[in-house]
C-alpha cells in the first residue's frame, strides 16, 4: 500500500497553537504539545478530537502555516541512526579511508546492533524555512535527508516527520571519534514541517527527495525509497529504548540514502529542500554562525 492511500493526518505546531489537518479540514487544538503527542494510540485520539472540534477556515490555516509555524518538537531529545543504507556505508568508508576507520562502517552495516548517536536537544533544532548552520572549522559539509520517527515514552512509533541531519564530513572523516563534533552543534538539526500520523507503519515505497539550490539553480538532486534501508523502523526504535528512557518521547532520525558526490560541499545561502511522500517538504537555508 502506498503512503498516499493511508488514512493519515498532519499535526502542526505554531506560535498560535496546535493545528490538526485531516481530510482537507483544519482544527485548532487547545492542548499542550508534549502531553498531546506522548500517548499511545495517538492517531485514534486525534481522530476523535477532529470529530468534536469546529474547523478553521482555509485562509486562517494558510496564514498560521505561512507566518507562525514552529518545528514540531517540545522537550524531546533528537537521536540519529547511521549507516542504515548501503550508500551511506560507502560514503562513510570513503571519507574515513585516510584515517583507517573504513572497516568500522562495514562492520556496523552488517552487525546486529545499529549505530545510534545523540544528535540534538530542542534548543539546537530549527524548523521549516529557518537557517541551519555549517561549521566554520569544517571544509566539507552536507545535509542528510532522513525520515524521522516520533517515538512516545512507551517506545511506540506514533508519528513521522522530515529530518535534516547536518553533517561535517571533513571532521568525521579525519577520525571516527570526532563524530559528536561533526554532528552536534548549534542549528545542526532541522525537523518539520509537521508530524505525519497514521495508524500503520509508513510504506516502504515512500520516496525521499533532496534538492540543493545555489543562486536559484539546482546544484544537486537525489532520491531514495525507504525499501533501500537495511534495518526496519521498529528495530531502530527498539535498540534506542533498550537502556534509555524518554519521559516525553523522542525523535529518531533513521539515516540517509542520499549522499552528494565527494567534491560537493554546502555554501552559505544554499537552500536545502527535503520532500517525503505524504509528509510534505522541509526547506532550510545554509548559514554560518
């Protein structure tokens, strides 16, 4: 079953409140974000809410999204998975070959245990149409477009969003032990534009697309389907929750299968646009702090 055939809804966080979009209608919810999303059977709960709420106008909905949209995160941590696609494994091996770390990536790709790492606290996360940073001390920087899971405190996948796991490849390539510096810095993560909520696992046929624009010209385009991912989404969630607790849930970026060529690096004012079937598009402009 394809994603656009699923019964689904979109949940937007704005400065004016939470907007639920379902079956071409939008509803303003008077709820607290963390409490709302951190529940079991979120889809059924929101479905019931939509039956008892008066919808807002299309113009009000558009105005809220155009002028008041926030990243769909509250007090959650953001984690990430690495080397979940063959393309990602090959890229990591190439960037680390001079440092002698290439074997690590081959081994983790084949291992039972996935690579999971901490990515960001909420204050380092930006939303749709906001700036993401590249590091001043890195000469090779790329976006990493990733399907991102929202997992509640019970360890259940409740929603999906788009993630941009910004990466400093020159730093990680110099030494795999530099991974935290390559991944964790101010505005190194973007999430949005919404939470996509369904009562089924997202389809493996879902397509992820990346377009990078420079001076209004496309300088890179790529796409991948989720069926190219080596590991399952429940598997990644299960490993994350083995010895970690998340009182209000967490976000988990699930890895990238789209990697620009080795000669490519981001520049200031580049625009990164990531689109995932059904969820929408996440756009960010590149800046340096």
